[in-house]
């Protein structure tokens, strides 16, 4: 079996305003924020309104995220989560099939 390394992957995407509004509402829901904060062992979280599409491993993207997002991966003050599939469905987002959201921790 050969493994193919992808040199370039376009992870850009656009959400229409209605889908974005629904998704942001779900990602900032009080119950959801409490559950995620509890799992992250912090008092509260604030959604940064930054979303990104996970990208395949490549020499330029070794963490599976666009290079400009890696600063959040290394930050102890931020949390990156996979957007739950049921949120994607509720917002009628089918392309891209996966998204990640970035939150800022408040301890």
C-alpha cells in the first residue's frame, strides 16, 4: 500500500449567512459552552468566531490545520474542537463535511 502525501490542499470555504447564523448560535449555546468548558477544565469559554476545515497532513500542514491556525493549537489559552455533526446538519452545512471551531478559555 502506498501513502500519497498531498502537497497542497485548498481548505477554504464560505458559509451562507443563514447557515453561519445558525451554526454560531449552536456553538455559543449556554448548555453547550458549559459542557465544553467542563471537559476543558476551565470556568468559561468564548467562541472566537474562527472556523476552519481540517486539512490532510502535508509538509506545510503537519497538524492537520491551515498554517495560520497553528498558533491557536499551541496556545494554552485556546481550545480547538470539532464542530458536532448534528450542529452541521442543523445548520444545513454539507460542504465542507467537517469543521473545527476555536474558543478562548477564561479561567
